């Protein structure tokens, strides 16, 4: 199971993740895009939130009237997410499971799958499994959103790759956390994900990640895909 102990410790004593209960702005902009360009009505959709963390996106989507499933490797994060959904009187099904393994869902079930900077800690074997499983469980015409770490023009990413290289391509091991992350060039992302999905839109955006209270500028790929 991909780096279970690292994420469990992180959610118990966070150095990197936030415990915000509101959806990320990148996710909200994506929803706005779907409403405007595809006339998506966010009601009664079957939605899978991969790496759902403490439920910030899952609970929001459930509050709109969707059938939401969150999958998360950290048991501590799952406990927080379930408590929040209960407090908000929302019905979200949370699964304590790695996204690098077989998904516990039937074929062609989901209308929408989200991966918001979650699969970056998978190794290559797990990533292939995750892509196959998203493809299997997403219905034809279903939508897949990914926010991935982008190395293009990212000085911090390139510094991490140089100083703390991982064993696989474009990976580094974050100091202190021992978390291995994968960063993508836009070309590499398109070549890998394009084997499974039609890429409709790619946006490169800069943002700031916090580590031990200090902010670091990072680049991200926001990718809108359709099966």
C-alpha cells in the first residue's frame, strides 16, 4: 500500500496538508467550467473523490445532492471526513483504501472522478493500476479531473529532483516527511493519461504549498478529461 505510514502520520500531525473544510479554488473553477460549457447539473451524479482526505470536496459535492464516494489511504483522515459528514448531516461513503489498488466499484458507475493532487505519491505500477481502474469505473462520456504537480518552470520541483532524487522517473523524496512524489512535464502527462482518456483542456497554474509553516511556490497541471 502506497506510503501508508507517511500519510497516516501526516494527517495526525500535519506538516504538509491542510485540514480546511472548503473545496479548493481549482476544483470550484472546474465545476464552474462544467456548468458553463457542458451544462452539468450537479445533482444525482455518481462521483468518486480519490485521495479524499478529510472530505473537503466530497462533503461539498454531497451537499449539492450527489451520490459521493471518497477513497483515502489514511484512516485518520477517513475518521475526520466521516465526522464532518455526520455533523453536516450528509451521506458520503468513505473507503479506507489506496487508489493504487483495485477499486471496490462496478464498471461504468461514475459520472465524475476527481484526483486533486493525490496520485502524485503512487509508484509507476500503482499508477498504471489507478488509471486502469478509473477507466473501468468511469462511464462512457464521464469526466475525469486531475490536478498534478508540474515540473515545467518549477524551481522548487527541480531542486527537489536534484537534491533528493527518487528511484523512478521524475520522483523525489521530500526531506523529513519521507514522502515520494512524482512531478510531470506537460508532455509526459499527455502521453500517459492520453492513452486512457481524451484530454479536453490543460491549464498550468502556480500556487503555494505550505511545509512547516513556510510557503513554497509550485506549478500544477489542471487537466479536464473525458472517457
